[in-house]
């Protein structure tokens, strides 16, 4: 098997195998980075929505004095 690697065909096969491994490693790395970036963006969006909901809840008028105040809608 080892002497086959030193033949012209063997050298081409070794080179092709090495090139395939390098390209596969680059593909896997790029794909992993893209997935991590998407997860990070989703986390940022979720945190932003949570902060917006907290701010909206803090800005709500919840004083007991407004309980009987007329809001302009007719209810029978």
C-alpha cells in the first residue's frame, strides 16, 4: 500500500484526498459559524422583545385612582 502512494497515480490520489479534506473542513467551519451567528441574532431579538415587554409593562397606568375613570367607551 505504501509504495502505491509514491506512484504518479498515488500522488494524485493523495493530493485529491488532502484537497477534499481541506475543503470539507472549510465547509464545516463556515456552516458552524453561520449557525452560531443565526443563534446569536435570535437570542438578541428575544432579549430585545423581552426588554420591550418589560418597558411596556412599566409604562402602563396601573394606579387605583384610574379604576373608575371613564375611558370614553360605552358599555351597557
